C-alpha cells in the first residue's frame, strides 16, 4: 500500500519562538538551507504524496503565499483556521475531510525533517499496511537534541504503545492515520492526545522507533543553539 495523501500542521502560534514568530509564522523559520515547512513538504513529495493539506492560522497569508510561490507539482489544499484554532485533533479532522477512509500521513513541521527520514517513513507505512492501526514514529529521549522533553510513550518489543508515570519515547511528529479512528469523537476542538488515549485502551495504536538524532524546534533557545552548532545539513 502506497499512501499518497498527507497533512502538515502549520496553524500553531509559535509563542515559545517569540520574538521571531511575531512577524514570521513558525513553519517558515529557516533551519539550515530550508525552512521548516519546506522540509516537511520535500520529505512528503520524496515519499510519493500527491495530495497535501496544510492548515493555517497565525500569519496565514505568509504561508499561503509561500505555497503559491513554490509552485508545487502536487495538489495542495489550505485548511483555514484563521477564525478558530481547532487544536491538533480538530485540525486534522477538519483538514482531511476529502480523504474519506483513505489512510494519510501527518507531519508536524516543528521537527526538522530531512531526507534522512525517508527509510523510516517507508517502514512506518509498512507497519500501517500490515496492522491497519494508527502508527506513530517515536524516538528515545536520549536521541533528542533538546533534553527538556519528559517523554510521551513507552513502546514494547511488539511496537505496542503505553503511557506510564515515566515515559522513555518522544513523539516525533510523524504519524499515519485513518479518519475512522475519529468516529467516537463528538468535539470540534480537541487534541490528538484524546484519540491516542482511546486507541491505547483499544490496543489499536503502534509505534516505530526512530534511529535519527531528533531535532525539534521547541523554543527560541533551542533555535539559537541549533544555529550556533550548525548541526543541520
């Protein structure tokens, strides 16, 4: 199974990246040779995605203009959240309405994606194809450039996810979903954590462990450290 639909979550306020994000939306902040949104798009296109949704809110016109100027050779739809932020779950559910019951990829552009993730994206797709369960790419806390993460999940040898008092793995921001996993939810504004927690109880969610060094733009301090160390590209 080749997944050719995807969504990028670009509607965040980026408050911890101020003052940069007062004039520039976080997805358009440049790290290395490319901005965060461009990195996400390029990885998805390399994977073979043909249909892409990007949600927008903060400084939305800049993101829309960037997409227009880039002249992508795939179908790109803007999911408008200018008037009301829907959180991660609500944003995904609204943005992917046209995907119906087809599986789709979701990327959070806060992670500094690169072609190094191509193989792991393929493996995540294989895991979904075999299981038909929600699949997340996670990484050990020790692999994170930013040491402030407390961890989101634990993962056993069979790729099953749990949440405990101490969690050893961080969610990277890459996942494969299907809209059927949202059907129990009746809210308009909700976090993906609500969906994940239900799926953990149902044993309907798996994780793939990443082997990449994890760079995630979590704050202005991390941004400045990345620039100083020149560790990207």
